[in-house]
C-alpha cells in the first residue's frame, strides 16, 4: 500500500523516509512524496500546537489523494525566549523567511538578553499517521540541548547549525545524518510511529 509523506520540504522528506525505512523497509508500505502523486492544495497550518498542525497536514493530504498519509510538525523551544519559536518555528522570522533568517533571529534575540541568559532548548516533534487500519497514530519525540552562540556545521537543515543536543559538544549540523537520526527528536518520533504501524501489520491484513 502507498502512504504519502505530507511535506513540501525536500530536506524533511529525505530525512523522514530515511528514518521510516529503517523499520518499514520489508513491509507492504510504500512511502512516496507528494510530488509523485500530482498537484495539491497545501493546508494552512493554523493549529495552536505542533500536534494540531501535524494532524491538519496529514488529514488534508490523505483526503486529497485518497491514501494513508504521514506528517509531522516540529517546534524549537528556547527557555530564554519563553518557549519561542515554538509552533511558529518554520516562520519565526516572518512569512517567506529562510532557514538562515530564522537562525539569525534566534541568535539575535538571545544576544539581546545577555551572555548569562538561559540558552537551554529542546526540539519537539509530533508525528502522525492517518488513513491506516486501526485509526490515527500519534507519537512524540523530544531532544534536550542548548543553543550555540554562533552557527556551526554545514549539514542538516533548519535550526540544526545552532542546536547542540545534550551530552554532545557539536551541533546537529556537525553530525552525520545517521548520528543525528539516532538521537534526534524526529528520529525518536518516527521510529515510534513506524514501530506501531509495523505492529499493526502483524495483526491486520493490509
């Protein structure tokens, strides 16, 4: 059965498929991107939480194409910024902003608060699957860490060059893809999601 990954972000699509394939590669589930299925109208991510936004995306895409859909939404929560960017992480610097714009705004906001400000932060991802037998699956992954004082590394995407996960001295952008996926918020969320879907394969006829 085909299942579409509900994202128009090619970086995120590649990462999600890589993580899910670790668990689902030998199952009947075939993961495809939206572009492989044709044009569609993306929904407005108007939810007040990352869970709501993930559900909005997955539900809309599943209805659009008539097949199961998998989606996520991710928030970077910085303690010194009162939990911001939070649900607005993808557009923290404004509509149409770039990854670089968002990172720059976070660093500037922390700089304004002084060197002694609390740079602790976390990535929170909620992954959802809709349209599969057995109903909706929701899973969460969280990784604690802190915000570096400057950008470091050339890998990853989004806020990766400024996020240092707890227990490490390098940013996500300084890690290999496998190293990042093993500990990341998205890795945790999607491995849990894939494990639940695989369990359903063992007890249901897909």
